[in-house]
C-alpha cells in the first residue's frame, strides 16, 4: 500500500490571507480535515500543518502554518494534497476506495474481472470492473460478501444478474 494518500487538489486561494480551497472527493474527510493535521503538498510532499479549517460550499478551506498571504498561497494552486496513510489510523478491516483498485472480483469461485476504478455518485458507490467489457457493480453489503485485501480479491453474491 502507498505511504501517502491523495485527499484532494488545491484549486484556488480565498481572500488575501493565504486561505486555500481544496476540492476533495476523499471518502473519510472527517479523519483528515481538522486543525493540527499534517498535509503534504505536491509531488515533493512538502509538509504543512493545518492551523484553520472550515467547509464552504463544495470546498474544504484550509490555512497552513507559514502561508499568510495570497501570493504565498498561489504557489500551491493546482497541486495535489496528501496525508500520510499512518495518520489515518485505519482499523484492521478498514480500507480506502483506492485500495480496491486492482483487486480481482469473484462470483463464487469464478473470476469476473478486476476493479479498475471506484465511483462515488452522491453516496452510491460503484466499482468499475473490467472483464471482456466494462461494467459497474454496487459496493453494498447486499451484493458484496467479502473484501479480502490480503488475498487481493472481492467476493460477490452468487446468482447476481451480471451480464458478462
């Protein structure tokens, strides 16, 4: 698993005091967007401490220690924002959507494809699976029986109405 997890992208500044707008589709925002958190910016993973946080419209608004003007904030516009995976303190059976990409999907003992992406559409999470063609399956407990990260597989309910 990766050491860092991408949680969003800095899309602009807000105001003149260095506040930054982050567009994030990260599924566990409550674990990372808070005062005192450590964020890593860009490919070089420059570390910043969050000194203020608020949610505004569709954006996560943050102020970083050491970024106190619009000009300093503009240096980071367009860069991705990461957190260290260990800072998430995930439980043993917890996972992130990105952990599912690449897993083999099985219906009973028959492999029916591999996860190539995960889509979250207003709380309806779908796995994009590639086999002979691309199709989507819901990430719901009524359909998914087991997610086994150690064996790199997802087991689905038998008798599903998938057309392969």
